[in-house]
């Protein structure tokens, strides 16, 4: 990818080769976690700014840890208690960060398109990484989801899962033909959009499962299937990804009751039993336990939820490495 591309804004911008390069690099980065000293000198002297206009625990901490493991200097910038809360514009905030010498800005914003605006405005000279913008996209979440699927589903001779902690065949194309069901609040989810783009690029077949009220207008033009019947989709799925019902983004009644939603679209032990033996259960977090997924399923052996968090650090290390260090390292290596 990326000694050519400067930014990571959308999963739709990634070619098959781009995506495979990131996933393969993440596989190498995952080995760092097993070392006594979990650091590489790759980004020493570089500054990464986490610019979060929305609350986040997993994503912000994951990016921070990823940057620090690559020896970058990290600045965490939260909108709360900052000049932003006093009315400072995105432009002025960006110009301030540029003046401080930011080499990369990881941005989460409630407005869809804010990372694209930041990347192409000229306000920031460094790289921009989208950590979630409105209901638009969350590309590194899709990458870590694909990385998790590749590790757990790909490469086994019988088509079943690879033992926990082992990788697939390393090509990235081992997700081709895999069937992934994404279930729940599609309308408000930026994770879905990125996953549909990335998984279809890698050759997987994606089916969205949701009540009609939680599907966006124009979903029929997306490169995926749509179903309203979870029970019909489960037996044919290699992975089922449950989505959090984002009640904080809802200003109307999108379903009758929580109990009715859970009855129709919640994943419980009875439904998990309908999955193929090798199938896995995923969730981007945070979870509404007891609503879209039961605690029993979330904590089961099929669940990859904790692995997804771990894999997120490796994937974000890979993205930062390729955006900020890959070209320089390649050049230095070739000159030896």
C-alpha cells in the first residue's frame, strides 16, 4: 500500500494487494507481543496524535499502544476539556497539531467525512488514519476483523478453523468464499460499511441481517446480500458478527421492544448450535450483553471478541508502520 498512499481513510480505498500487505505485516507485528521487550525502533522520532472527538476506550488505547510499541511519541488529544469544547474548529485544531510537528493524526469524529476533510485540506502534512467517522467507516476495525477471521478460519485442510494463535496460509486470499453474516444495527454502524468493502475485496460473501428499520437507504446497491431471517442465515455462515444496538444514535423507535429485538436478532446458545461446527462468533464491542448477544455466547470458545482486541494492536501497528515507516525502511534496506 502504502509507500504510495499517505492516508487510511476508507476500506474501499484498499485493493486486494493493499489489504493483504497490511494483514501480512500485522502477522509479523503480532510476534512483537511475545517478546520480553515489546518494542520496535521503527518510528522513533515520529509523533502520532490521537485526536478523538468521541469517547473511545478500545480504539484509542489500541492506537496508543500500537504507536508506542513502534517507539513513536504519542499525544492523546480529547475534545472534552480542550479548546474544541470552547468552540475551536477542526481546521484550527489541525493547524495547531501541524505546528507541533504531528507526523500522523488518528482521528475519531462524529461527523461522517471528517477524516477525509482533514486528509485533503492541506491543514495536515502528515498521514491521517480514520478511527471512526460518524456512521461512515472504521477501516482498521474491518482490518482487525479480517485478520481474526484469517487466523481462525483459514488454512486448515478440512476447511475448519485453525487452532487458536496460529495463522492461515499467509496469502490473505484464504478468506475467498467464506460466508460472513453481520447482524443487527446496520443503519448506525460504521463497522459494517468498512467490513462489507474489505471482506468483499478479499473474496468473502457478506450477508447483512437486520430488521428493515435498521437498514440504510440504498443498501441494495452494496456488494452484499440482505436477509431479515437470522435463523435461515446461520447454518450457512463461517463467521457471524453481532453489532451493538446504538441507542445513543437513535431518535426514534426502530423496533417494538428490546425483548422483541433480542428474540428475533439476538445470538443465544440455541442459535449458536445452528452454526457449522467451525464457525466463529465476533463482536466489535462494546457489547450489550443480553440484548444482541448473551453472556454465555460472548464468553464461549467460539467467541473471538477478546482476540479481536488483541489483534487490533497488531493491525494498527502494521498500518502505522506502512504509512510512516515502510517507505523509509524499504529505501534504507535497499541501500545496504
